[in-house]
C-alpha cells in the first residue's frame, strides 16, 4: 500500500513514480492513501484529486491497480520503500 507524504500539488509526481515502479517490478499498485498528519495539513483524498475509475482503466494495460488491499493482506507485514524520482531502474528491480 502506498502512502504519500506530499501536498496534493506534488501528488502527480509521486503517483507517476509509484506507477513506474509497479510496472518495472511487475507489482500490483494499491490506490494510494494520502498522508493526513504531515505538515501539509491537506485533507484531500485520492478521489478528491483524481478519478479512481479513470486512473485504473487508463493504466490497465501497464500496471494492475486495486482500490484497496484484501482483508487477508491488510495484516501481513509489508516492506517499506521510498519512491524517489531520480533513482534508476536498478533500485526498483532490486525490490522484485
């Protein structure tokens, strides 16, 4: 699951990074949850900024996207990785 710690104005860059990383490592992308506790104090949700259905259907040929983790997967520990625009493909390929 992706959590982003940026303002809604920077969201497009972070979303692009997450989509690219998911594509490179052949992973399923979960619709990101925006950080509500950071210094930005932005109460926007993903759906306030982007149309979920359009986002999923537009990218369906490039990356699998789900709206949320299944109940079975929510409690499983997950690795934490920071998605950084200037990291090369090797950074993401090592995650796979």
